[in-house]
């Protein structure tokens, strides 16, 4: 079986795929609202404004997959970034890869465990697996929305052949 090891999320490794959304990544702290609130400023950059889309906030409700988790698809959003912020404090997983010849390079697949109090932003054009949760879990998702266009404008999928399928064992 082709297993992908689960790694601890580390900003020094993840930086080429996107940003980690947590307080310690703020570019600065600002006291606002008459001193009653601390703003953790500019934690993650978003690239949402392009080609007739709008910035939108949605909720994705993920359910766990059967074990071992079969990894047989990757996707990317070529014109906009996408952020995931967990609502419940449950650890969750992300899988990313580098690109080779405009396809995911399956030799570079990485799986990261993300703490339940941490979100991530995928940079635009980054290959990643669809949402992977260990427990039923909801996420605030900030991304580009345009319901009047074909989804292929900002969604490309790569479906693995049978001999390319990988697995994650929790």
C-alpha cells in the first residue's frame, strides 16, 4: 500500500503552498474598539479579486472518510486563493503537492495535521486534496464565487489512476 505519512504542520515547510492562519502569524497587533479588542493584523493574504468573481464566505461541513483514507483526487483553483477556518476545535488534515507539467507531482505529496484552532490559506494554483476531517466538522471558507460561470474556470481536478492511489492511515 502506498501510504502518505502525516506530518505536523510547519510554516517553514508549508509556505510554498500557502499560509497558516493563527495569531502568532500576525504582521502586527493593534488595539482597537476603545482598547477592548486586539486585532491580529494581516495573518493571511488572499488573492480573490480576478475575472468577474466575488469574495464570498461559505460553510463547508465535512464528514470523515472510511479508513484507510483513499487519496485518489487532487484539485487546484488557478485564479484565486481559498481559506479554511475550522469552527469546531478538532484536528484535521490537508494534503498538498507541487506541480509538474501542469499536473500534481504525486512524488511530492505531503499530508499535514492541522490543529483545530488553526486555519490555512491555499495559494492560488496549488494542488490540494478536498477537505479531510477526522470528525464531523464545519469550516468557514473564504474564496472566489461566481455561480454564473462554469466551475472549470477556477477548479481543475486530477483523478488518480488505480496504480497512483495513495492512502492515509490515522
